[in-house]
């Protein structure tokens, strides 16, 4: 007579622990989301309030009367041409994004694929530039740009930032993991390095390009110190420089600061929402999946 061993049952405590674990995860996510959204709430709330409501003793979740006129006050202000500054930032950010994507991707592809006996030395030199503090090159860069007559021009705002050693490094590391079989098939069809790069590598690397483009656009849009020095004329101010002009030693126009800040982040939100799918895939991607 044979006996069967009793089946082991999973303890119920683990199931309860799993439920509690999920509850804790949802709670932590909710708290993190709340903390993330609080600054945006304060920004919108204060942008649609009067200065008295912003600085008043009694707090209201939202003002009784939303001050939509703050928008017209912002753009009708003759002391700061905010619309012009928004346009300047858009031109600078888009130009820097396109330029860095083109120049740094070509440099990274050349260092990763074109055989050259000094390629490693050039790569190490590029890495060496990352160790030089920005403060060391700031004054020489300004002297050079000033001697060329590029102060208060788009050329002075854009051209010095068209190459990034770190972005070049990222592209090189990415292209090292790119399947060589695709490029070899392109060369069989008669394409050279440029043809393989433009017709094979770029179309299969759009996720990575989108991730770099998003980061570069945000960096160009938020740049402050260099545009502050180069854009000495108010007509050459970028949006970050224009924002700083609403807070001086004599006056602080609270409703204009908050309204200008709320409007200035709209392009960043649009870019992020439009490219977020490619951004996440590009950051996680180190090559093309089999």
C-alpha cells in the first residue's frame, strides 16, 4: 500500500504580504506624484492671481477671480519683449539640437567605424575636454566670440555650443554596439560610410537620436549664463534672461514672474510629451534587438 505525500500549501501570509506590498507601492507612487505636481499647481495658481493674493496672509486654493489679464500684461510690457525672448530661445534650442545631432553623431560614427590609427587618441582627447571646467573656457570663449563681432547675434548664442564631448562619447558608444551586419549589407549594395550612416544607421537609431534631441533641446532652452553674457541687448535676450529681469533690487513683479515661467515651460512639456515614447526607448536601448 502506497501513500502519497501531502501537498504543500503556500502560506496565506505571503499573499497578504503581497497585497500590502502593492498597497505600499501605490501609496508611495501617489505621494511621489503629489510632490511632483505641487510646484506646477503653485505655478499655475500664482500665475492667475494678483500680487496681493500671492503675498497675502490668507491662503486660497485658487483665487476667486482668475486673472487671465496677466497674460496680456506680460506680453504688453514694453520693458521686456517676452515674445521676442521666447522666439530667441526657440531658435537657439532648435539650432543647437539639430547641430549637435548632426556633428556629434558624425563624429561618434567616425570614431566607432572608420579605421584610423589615431582614432583612439582623438577619442581620448575628446574625453579630456570633459575634465576641463566650464569656468576655465568661459572667458576665452567670450573673447573669441566678441572679436568675431558675434555679440547680440544668433551666431554667438548658437555656434559655441554646437559640439559636446559628452554627446560625442554617447554616440560613439552607441555605434560600437550597432550591428555591423547591416552596414556590411549596405556596402555590398555600393554604399560608402556616408551612405551607410544616412540610409542604414540613422533610420535604425531614431529612438537614440530622439533621446539625445530631447535632452539637448531642454539644455538649450534652459541655458542662462552664456546667453546672459552674449545677449547684452534686450532684443537678443532668451527666455531665461527675460525671466530674471522681472526680479530686480528695486521691484519684484510676482504675477509676471509666475505667468512668464508657466508660459516658458509649455514648449518643454510639448517636446517631452511628443518624444516621451522614443525618449524612454532610446535611454534603455544600447543596440538593436535581434
